C-alpha cells in the first residue's frame, strides 16, 4: 500500500525564509514539521527549529496574510 502524506506542513520545499538576517531556501521539513532544513545560495545546509525562521515567500510565489 503506498504511503500518502495527508498533512501539509506550514513550510514546504522551495519556500524562502529569513533566518539570522539571511535569506534561505527550504530544502525539507522533518520531525513532524518541527525542524526545517535550510539551504543558502552557496549550498550550505542548516538545520533549525521552525520557530526560529520567518516566512518571506512561498515557493509557488503566493503568500497569504
């Protein structure tokens, strides 16, 4: 039986977020949406808690306020 992801987390891959005054792209979300993996322009990867990042723009270009 294939696994179907029913829950969508608040951050998805390719979203732009601000973390420590730098802009990162979300590479992935793990630990049930509590941790996020970020990647900058030079391909450096940072793992952090989702509460430490601020959403700038969704990966699809849409942002709802």
